[in-house]
C-alpha cells in the first residue's frame, strides 16, 4: 500500500495559513513579553507550582514543550510525534476537520465502541459507516474491507474497546494498517490496564496510524482534560496548525508535569485496580441474575444480566451510578461497571445481592 498523506488532507487545510503567535516564532528565553496584550501588572489568581506561587496573567506555552518532552520520556516516542489536546476528544475532532470533507467523506466505526467518534462525525457533517464487531467483540476484517469506499478517510479502532473491555487482536489491527490507505486511529485510552502492548512505538512502521491516549484513566487526571495523539511528524504538524493557539492551559500543563513524575505510584494503582477487577468479576459470578461477564483489559466490566434496566434504576436509587449500555449494538441487557475502590466495590456487591433477594 502506498500511503499519500496529502491526498487525504482537505484542500482548505492544505492551503490555509495557520494562526501564529510571537511565541510560536521565538525559541529563546524572554524576559520582557509585550507581544500578546496580556495584563502585564498581575492576576487575581495564583497557581501553586512545586511550592511556588505563580501568576496566571500570561498565556501558556502554545506548543507545550516541557510537557511534550516529559510525555516523550515516559512513552519513549519523540516529542515531535506528540500532539496534546483538551482530552483525546480534541484530537478526534481535529482528524475530522483535517481529513474529512463535510457532506462527502465518510469514516468507519466498529460498534459497540466509544460514542464520541459518531458524535464528532455528526458535528462535522461526516457520514458514519458502522461495521459491528463480532459476537466476541473482535473485528470482522472482510466486512470492513467491503465497507471501505473511495470516500472513506478514517477507521476508528478502540483497543481495549469501550464498552466491551477487550483488546482487539493485534494481528487484525496490523492487517487494517497495511491494507487501508486512509487514517487508522487506534484509541488506547485503557492501554495501561492491558496485557497487549501499545502501538505507540510502531509509529515509524505505519505512516497512516494515529494512536490516541489520555491521562484521564490509569493516570488519574481526568479533571485536567489532557489527551494526546502520537503519529508521524507530518500529521502532528497539521494537527498543531489547526488547533486553537493556546489549547492547553497553564494549570493543566503544570499539574500534568507533576503527575507524570509519579510513575511508580500510578503503576501501583493500576495493579490495585486490576486486582479489584478480578475480585469484582468473581463476586459477580455468584449473582444468580448475572448471565455473562465479558473478559476485560480495562478498568471496567461489561456485565450481561437479566432485567438490566431494572437493576440500573435500582442502583441509582441506592446512589450507585453505573452505565447502562443496553441500547448499544451488541450490548443488549448489559451494564458497564467501573472498578471502584475496595469499599465501593463491596458496597456495590451488597446492593446487587439485596436486589437478588
């Protein structure tokens, strides 16, 4: 397969002049900044950074150099191959805006899957072609090949998959990467919990691949809204050109830098979550109305049960919120249950056993 990136990019994106600030164009260390019409006198808000209070009257680094370098060290990929977004949802939206001509092009999604792919497509007026996963939530390679047409620009693959929790077979993903001449977006939001290794280090081998990851799950920084895309330098450059100039605020940059120093602590939390997932799975097997618990490589379980809608409402009344996925293709009568703390999981099980009685 011969991959030609610029055959995929929308004409208006190829030809536009990106917004550029003086700080995009300056690489030294400035002592007097009179370029951005900020309030030079001060700010009513102080940000605590490593024990020091800093004003927030200045715009943040538009290219997030320090944060990208730290992610580069952690993920073992070059900083120039990283795009940072307001959650991975920003990167998803940008891919539609860069590659998909509204009202003409289409993308392929593999339900049941993450709902934002379809939402972003609808917002951008891009047709969605749905190719359902098989009964064991794996890709139907032939069905995907049959669905691709001349206007298919992106295939979204969520692995580990949300809401089913399983990893998509790596060799199947490689088949798509090697045979599709559009963009293959691999969403690895839950990769820290999985036994299957990330595709992030394989960027040099697949020029059409965009790997999506986030700090919202295993890293425990959901409130910061920081996600990232890892791809070839040319794709990252276009994404940086199209994004808003200061898309990652200074508080998120500084707090994420602090969090990314605590790898050992995050790894321990991940181990605890996996242990609790195993405990929760075994406990759920003792519930008579639970029909099936799907294998998970994530921090949640998809559970098929009798009267799932009634169980969902009952748990709400108990103040326990899970996700009802019963209206999603392939997830009929299923609840998606996030693995909580040990105490939360025990409270959940007490409630479920009381419902049975």
